[in-house]
């Protein structure tokens, strides 16, 4: 039985580690690398919004290279919205069986003030979530 996994991707080492983990420990899974672009943040950062982004972001070049190292293929998707909400919505709408995601390891005041995407997803997801440090 094939499982489908979602691996949220950004340009971070923890995200790349999560993809490597998914490819190593779930070699038969259908893996989708998802990049969320928050339209509000994109506007402030002078980056294209999800609607304006005609091509997939550079973050997927690393993801595809990593997949090749494991002799695997992955799907890539770009969605708009805040990261946690976009991840949970994608999982619900696409019948994803599990999530493997990296954690930047915030602690203390920054975690309280900024929150943790991994924590939000873990608390709200209806599917198993594996958090890779």
C-alpha cells in the first residue's frame, strides 16, 4: 500500500533534513514538497505573491536534487497562505496520509512570540506528523 506524505519546504536546513528523512524512511511513499507563500509577507518582502509566482521557487531545486540522490521522484506544489494554514488545508484537500517537517528549534521568548509552525501543525493535523530537528 502506497502512502502519501507532505514535506513542507522552505530554504532551510531543517526542511532539507525532513525531506531526506522522508525519502530514507518512507522510500515507497508518494512525496509532495509544498512551499507556502504568504501573500502579506511576500508584499512586504518585495517577492511575488503565490498568485503572481509563475514558476516554482528555487527551494525546489534543492528538493529535486535531494530526491535524485535517493533515486526518487517527488511532486512539488506552491500554495498561498500562512504556512501552518496552507499545510493543513493542503493535507485535508488532497488525502495526504502524513506530514514530515523540519523544525527550526525556536525556544524561549521567540517561540512564545512567534509561535512554531511545526507545533501548530502537530496540534491541528488530522494525520500523523513527524518533526525532524
